[in-house]
C-alpha cells in the first residue's frame, strides 16, 4: 500500500472533529492534505499550521481537484457539500449526522452510488475495539433486546457555546442519537417500526422551537425495544450521564464507567473502562450458574487515535473497494429514527416508520 500515491484530501470545517480528522490525514502517509477550509481563522494543532486556511469549499474543489473531501461542517451543510464533492469526483468522509433530513441523506447516498465513489460516515464507535466487542457479545446473546442508552452532557463556557450553536439546526437526540441507534441496528438486524420522542426546553438561551433535553423510545420488528436520552447545558445532571446496557432473555452486556468521570470530557463519549457480561442461566437451586464476567478495556484508544482509525478505514475502503452498502443504509436508517423522534417531540404523537 505504501508504494501507492497518497490520496489528496480537502478538510472542510475545523471545529473539534474537523481538526482531529485533519491531524489523522496529516499523520497517515496514505493521505496528503491539499487544503483546509473554514469560514474563519481558528488555532490549528502542531503540524497543521503550514497548510493555511482557505474560505471557499467550491474554489478548493475546482482548484485542487482532490481525491477525497472530508466534511466536518455544521450538519445543515453536510448534504450540499457531500453531493458537490461527489460530482467533483471525490470520495467523501462526512461527520454524523449525514444530513438534517432523510431525503437529503438519501440524496448523498445516491450521489455516492451514481458517481462510483466511497462514502464513509463518521460513526466513530464502529472503529472502537470496546464497542465492537460490546456489539459482538450482545449479538451472541440473541434477541429480542432491550437497549438502554444515554449521553447527557453538563456543559458550560466554550462547550455550552458549541452546544447552542449546534442547536440552531439539530437537537441533542438527533446529533448524538444517530451513534447509538447505529449501535442498536448493528446488534439487531430487525427493522425499526415505530418511534416516540419527548423533549423539554430547559433554557431560554435556545430558540423556542428547540429543546435541549430529549429522549426517544424505538420499537423494532422482532419485538426489541430501545431508549436513548440526551441533554446538553449547564443545568444537566452528572448523575447517570452514561448508561450503555443491552438486555436479552439470555442475559445482558453493559459498559461500566469509572467513578468521577465528567460528561463534558470528549474522551468519555467513547471510553468504556469495563464491559460486564451477565448470564441469566440458573442452576438446579434456582441461583445464577455463573458469576458476572468483567472484561477490562485498559489501553483503549483515545479520541485522536479513534479518528486515526476512522481515516485508516476510509483509505482501506477506497484502496480495496470495500462494499459500503450496509454502512450507508444503516446511516440513513439511524438518522430516520432520530428525525422521527424529533418530529414526535414536536407533534406529541408516535411516528410509524
């Protein structure tokens, strides 16, 4: 692979994720950064300063003719940028959520297929060894499943400003929920059939049409059910901000978080610490046949290393022509569930999928 010419990549959007992806391209010899694009100047990590920051994504596509476009802008521009990049002949990496409507998400997938290019969506948990293990252990148990998941973030200062900016277009249950719906879809192959959502606006710092706390319940065709909860802001509780639990008739598998971890630390969004496996099997005396098994996840990759793995996967998908059909379908499906939950919050009615 090293003898092949590096793929030239343009990175659009230099927030937290964009800078991390740019660093991943910078350190991977399979890529070469053609340009960085952002609407304003931002501080860049060591090594990236020499690339400078351009303002116009369209100009960069035209002038640089890159092989790859990485899109980490705000959600409402994802679809437009991705389609433009495909039409310019690029492979595309796009941060989640893929788009802000199901129609736009499908338009991106259709553009990838029409132009014969690869589309990888930024589902970082798909590249995390602990989450890969959690999904494998849950699948071994067999359904129907109960999925219990949340990610509440008590934010202040800069992180609260970022959350308020995100909420101009996207609610917490959509922005973060797509990750955990994607995990549910990887565990059960069943189709989601109905979703219910509830939300509360706990601050007057967001628009009256937006809410900063919400949760959804989803029903699957095989009888599995799931809930996901997400809240952002200075008023959000640090109690039980991290629940990742999958139950089935045969037992359950859970992620156990270390004590004292803070919800606004970006590494805690992916770190797992320990996986607990519980078997429901009982002996002749009716007591559990075996003790719970604790799998230590010491030495797991941190946030930057996970971004490095994501971009290594993109390179592999392009070089080895990996079929990404299921990856793209799951991205559209997980977004559809979260957007339906958002619609349910606003209408007060359950939504059939």
